[in-house]
C-alpha cells in the first residue's frame, strides 16, 4: 500500500524517523484498528491514530454524549450532546483525516457479535469502562488471535498493558476473575479530566509500535500511572498455566456476554414516554406512577424528580431486585441510555412492563423544569 505525494507531505515527520520511514508509514496505512469505547480513553487514542494515518479505524460505542463527558472526552463538543458517540466520533475523525476509512459501530459488544466485529480488524484498543466488557474483549482477542492494548482509569490513577497472541500473557493471567461492582465507575468515583489523555496516548503509542514493528511493547508488563505523584511504575507478570483462556487447559471456549447485556431486540421492545407526557401524567394523578431513577447514588443526590426512588442500574444486573408496587413504572436516568437497559432487564426478570423517559432528565430539564440540578 504505497503512499501518495499528499501522504508523504502529511506524514513527513514520520518519514524522517529512521525507525518508521516510508515502509513503516505504509504499514500504518494498511493497518485496521478497532477502538472499543469512544470515551475518555478512546478519544485521545482515536485522535492520534487518525492523525498518524491508520488506514481503517473502527469506533465501537453504544452510548450517547452527555454533558458530563465533555470534561475529559476530547473528541466531542457541546453541539453533540444527546447524539450517538460512535457517529460523532466518526465525523470528527473523518474531518481530521479524510483519507482514512472510519467505521462507526453504534452497538453494544456481546458474545453474539464480537467475532463478526473483530474479524475486520487486526488490533484492538480497549477503552471500555466496564470490567465485564474488558474480560469479554480479552477473551475474544485470545481466541481469535488479535493483538490487544488495554487500559483503565480510576480517580487519579491509570494502568495499561499489551497482549500479542503467542507472545505474551493475557489480561486474565494478571486478573483471573472479574471484580464487577468493586471498582466504582467514573460517575460514582470521579476522574481527573486529563488522566485518560495520558493513558489513551499510551495506547496509541503502543498501537503504532506494534503496527510498525518498532520498540519494545508492554508485553508481560503492567504500566501504572499516579497523576498526583506524577510517577510511573512497572509490574512484570507471566502467563499462568491455569489461565482460563490462554492456559494449558483453557475452560473458556467462547466469549461470554457481560452481565446486564441486552440484545437489540430487547431494547427495541421498550416503550418510551416524553418529558411532557410524563409531566402531564404526574400532574393528573389519574393512576399511580412509580419513578425509578437508575443513576448512581451521587448523581441522584445532586438532583432528581420528586417521589423518585433510586435503584442504580447495577442492581438490575443482579437477581431479585425489588421494584415499587405502582400500577405503572417509569425508569429515568440522565440521558436515557441506562434507563433503556434497566427497562429491558426488568422485563427479562419477569417484572412489570415499564416506560422509559425518552432523552432522560436532560430532556426534562430542557422541556419541563430548567431548575433541575444534574
């Protein structure tokens, strides 16, 4: 895949590096990279990979842009609030580098679709914010022979590692079992806005090194970063003989769906109610309405609808969640994504059919009560 005259001008600083040169840039142009999670980590990783000239760049994200994302997710601006992140990211990267093939995957990754999606890519960058998804991605990369660059962030700290088939231990060798629920997400614990920029650019660096075949990647090494102390540390680890996915007697033969995953068909069956319709229902008091706010407790404490009950989304991923005994239930969250999944999970568990506030509390704030704090 040869470089055009325009590409030689654009990537001249790469071409000046003996370690990359024309041959290395042609490898970058031919590369196919999938970025999972177009959020805090995926934003800087995708921007730098697009700028570097990665020929095919996939962006997988099921979420919509929320105002709180703008503190750290540098792919976006305020004009995109409420729109699908994958589509916004595709447009932004295509504008940055029109010569690339940028593919949006506005879907949730699951065991049923992971093989088909991964088939089109050589290397995967995991910037997901759910531990269960991280394990799904790792297992798929091991089973389907894909290189993986994984990173995670929490408050003021981050970590990164690289996996290459047959050359390095995988994520399960380091952390054999998921610890879903033990590590709070960004909404609950908070995160320093610039932190994902550091880890995301490390992921992009590792990707370019692997593609061009230069340097020493983070194989068998977990790199940790403490932003408050401004220190990097490195922990070496080895392949586990008893690893469930890459060990001598693996017990995982196909990736498993993360807890709380909902199929597209389940999500499409959820009925929606607009903010104005819900306001009329609450005012009329014709029938009892149960409002269930599925955000995290810290978000709920900041501001919520009167009479709303806080049941975080994670509770619906576990059996036996108790729901109010109202005639009609309405699930709400900030933008509508979490409440959509909660409705589907409640219905799957045999609960009453519920409505979802379309557009979430952002729509309520915009159309009913501007004083609502979010």
